[in-house]
C-alpha cells in the first residue's frame, strides 16, 4: 500500500517498523487476572439437598440471566408450597445480593453513574438525532437503542430541528437518571474562548467548540464580553454525564452512508462479529521531555492492566510520520498517540525540525485498523472544520470511539493510572467521567476538560465481555421475570404429575 505522507522522514524512509520497540508480551502483565474474560460468576444454593443455580451474572452486562435457574427448577420436582415460597424468596434475595455486589465491585464513578439497585431504576441514555438524518437512519437507530436496552439501559430518543444549545441543555437537565448522551448529526454546539501561551512563548487566542456545555449540567456559563463565545464557567468543571458526538456532514463522503456504516460497526462489535486482537499501541513523538520520559511509560504501565500486548514507541529517534502510518495499518484494539499539530493534522518533530506531516485525508485513505483512539494533537477534534482529523479515525472501517482536543489543551496528560485500568469494568464514558472528576478534585489541569471532545459511542467498553457498571442495575422487570419463570415451570411440573 502506498502510504500518503506529505513529508518523508529523513531518519527512516522504510515504513515497515525499522526500529527496536518496547513490547510487552502476554504473561508479562502486572495483574494476571485483570486482562482475562470471565464469562460468569455463579451463586449456588441448596434447597432440600438439591444443588441448583439460582442465576448467573453475564459479564457482558446485558442482564442477570435467569435461564440457569429456570432450567434447574424444572428438574427439582418442587411440588410443595413451602418449597416454592422458599425458592422464590431465596431467588429474590440473591438478585438483590448480586445487584449490590455489582454496584460496589467496580471503579468509582462520577455523578449519575451509580443508580442501580439503590433506586431500582435503570440508567438512562439520551439519543439526540438531527431531524435531517433520522428517517434514513431510523432502522439503525432503533437497533442501537435495542442493543443498549439489552444491556440494561433505558434509551430515550429526542429528534431536534432548530432547537438552541440552551434548550437542549435544559432538556438534558430534566432527564432523570441520565448517564450519557449520543448526539447524531448536526446537533448545535457552543464555543468557548481563552488565551494561551504557545510553545514558542507567544501569547495567542483560541475560540473552539466545547461539548462540556452539555456534560456539565450544574454550572452557569457566562459570555462576559458578549461576543457569542463563553469565557467563564461558575462552579466545578466536573462533568455530570458523558456526551458522544457523531458529526459527518462536513466530511468528504456522504453523511448518511458514513453514519449508517458507523452504526453497523457498532452493532457488529457488540455482537462479537467485528473483532481486533487484545493489543494496544502507545506512540509518543517529541513534544516535551515530560511526555516522552514520564507520561509515556506511565501510560504503558497503566495499560498493562487491560492489555496483555502493548507496542510502545517513544524514542525520539524512531517516531516519525512514516512509521506511525505503517503501524496504523496493523490491527490494534486501542491507539494512544501524542504528537504536535499545526492546527490540523499531525506534525512530527526530531531535534526541533519537522519530521513528517499527516493530514486528515491521509488518515481517510489509510483506513486505520483500530477500534479506539486517545489522541493528543491540538485542534484535531475541532468538528467545525472540513474533514477534521478526529473524524477519519472514527468513520473508517473499524473506528468506534475517539477522544481528543478541540483546542490546544492536551487530553489525558495526567493520571493515566486512573483512566486505563478502569476500562477493565467501565465504558469509555464512565471511565472518562471518573478520570475528569479526579482531575478537578486534585487540581491537575482541570481547565483542559473544557476542550475535550468524545467522538462516537462512549457507552462502549474495550471488549464486549467486560461488564459496564452503569448497566448493572436490576429493575422490576427482572424480578417479575424471575417470578414468572418459576410459576410457569411449577405449573407445568404439577400438570405433568
């Protein structure tokens, strides 16, 4: 494949991994059990010396399956009323016990995440869709809704036409038990502005889109100078919900087809049809000494809890545009890239000189082979721009989720140990909320949160067999299903006898 690079690296013209790399192989992980998939946890109970399984917890997070209990009850000859009552009582007790276990045995989560058994209400995801794309996408949207509801969430759908950002934010504030929102199509956005010091020491100004406006629902946003861009936020920056955005109207290619393809990928991933190997790429170019010498190895160490195989490239001699593009053509689950940007694209450096540049349509032509991306590269997630960089990581054949910066404040440049390990049991959205809350609480670059953008579906996790905490609640329907299953089996057994 001819890799479309604007500038060929003077260090290496061979795009096929010309360097030595630090690679962690299976078995090298610090926590052996952390990367394993455990399908079920069973809770056996004895009734009249008959060992039967009341239910099992499916780690896909789709629900508490009662199939095992029903099958076992069928063969237990439960014909006395006392035994039936005892069976129902123990089953319901165990459902409550497992709900508490799942709710507490998970990563700390931000506001609105821990709803499950204490309230008896399932978490709510809001699907906001632009009216111009709703009809051609309706079958895909309904399928996505069903997929999430099968995971235990409640999905509310809102179609918008000319609503203002403030009206949409007010609507989200009033959705009970809301954990996140997926925005599809040209959903209106707000802009924020700030001044910053560039790497050459000059003072500059930037005005950029921010989705924190929709994630942070408890604060007041103020435009002091009245120029149409917010410049002040009163209150904590901690986001209350996650918001993912799917915007394709300004991309080369048909908006509808790109969105259809995305929802097809999403469904195939959840169904286990679309797969990638359990491996990650950490690629850090010459940005600052801190990023290369401290953040890169800390990120690798944090990822070892979720990936048995990590390819890490952060030696300044070997990172360049050609090598990075060659690696994007390899299959990975997750890619973490830190690289300069000239306002659009990736600009690699070596000893202070440019060492290759990659632009959005280069990424589109390559069609990267990973599912998930965490990208530190200034302005590459400014979705106002034509063919913005972040989009082409998402809208290819494999991309499902990408997070990055819409301005110049770098994403995930602190506390990688609080983000990546939580992906063992959390969705990207829940992991992001917990991580952002830590940044605010510990005063570690909290204002950076203002320019972070999540593209794609944040309710996804790194594998479909990892439970998603916000979907662990047990509602009334599950309890009623348990009682109904027991009643039907008992009735058939009595009739047979």
